[in-house]
């Protein structure tokens, strides 16, 4: 398979390296990733200036790699339009350093890059891994992607859908399994720390803690229970349940 890899942590991030190292053993891999950290960039694209693309050599990898001074969505767009001549079989975004559970998918550059691929009618996976200061779980996340590719070689993922994967910081033996689940609810108690710079301007730094709703059958719930979660996503945000109701409002 011909696979395009991207992320929002930057082209030198460990997660994308681990994933590329595993995948290039059996697949043709091309990397197109931001030149620096672009976490929580959502689905932003660059319109006000040209994008700078540099072909780079990543030590230890044999695949082609491009560094792009844009957003994750930019990377997918420019790669599919200009950098790759043949059709890509799948876009894989990640492995992200940190989870993208629940409503966090709306902020995530990792998920947005995969959604951009789906807009281009290319199957896509977004994969994220829990971590702490001393440990990460990229190997387990990479193995999960490989297993998913093998399962769907014949019955392939639809080209307008994204599979969002989240892997807990547990060993292979500790993980209870894989659950297909809907998006849960995740909100933040935000606080803004005020300071002043040397010129006297007021500055605010956002900090906060997450509040998870552990409603059953959601990705947040199953993840907390020790499962890898898979959630199918689609970019059509229409609320079909009230479409007719809103029509009636208009009259």
C-alpha cells in the first residue's frame, strides 16, 4: 500500500518516526508533516502566504519525507495535490503525543489532517497515544494501526470516513481489548494567568483541568476502562435529527 503519514507534533516527533519505521517494512511510505509543533491547530489552512516545502532525510528511515511550514491540513492538501503523483491508498495522521478523545477531536490538528484526507476521498486514520513524563506507548499504537490495516485490506475503510484511534498508556497485556465507540464529552475548567511583558502589555496564559463525562458506550468511558478506542468520524456536521424541525421554524 502507498501510505501518506502526517501529524501535528512536527516532522521530528518520535511518534511519526516510530510509525514510519514499522510501516515502511511492508508499505511504501511518504511523510509530509509540519516543520514544528502545531498541536490544537484544528482544521486551519494557510491562505495569506506561500508554503515552504523542504525535502528532508530522517535518520533511520528510508522513506521520502517533506517538511512543510504549515498546518497539518496544509500538509495533506499539498502532499496529495503536488508532492505525490500516484493515488495514495491511505493517510495516517500520528502517532500523536497525547489523546484525542471526545470533543477534543474538534481542536485536534491530528484528527483534522485525517479529515482533510477524507475530504479528498482518501481513507484516513488518526492515531493518538497517552503518555506521561517518563513513558509513551507509541509501539502499541503502531501495532494497532498495523492490525487495522491487515483487517481492512480487502474490506477497506470507506473513502469519506476517518477512524480515530486512542491508545492508553498500558502494556499489551494490560490493555483489555479494542472498543468501537461514539464520541464522548470532554470539557475544561479554564483559568487565565495574568502577567505583563517588558512593555507593560497584559498577557494571559491559559491553564486548566479536564472534566470527562464517563457516559457508557463512549470513547472516553472505554478508554478510562483500559481499552483502545476506535471511533468512525465524518466531516458532515449536519444535525439530521432536527433538519426538518428547523425547516418548520423558517416556515
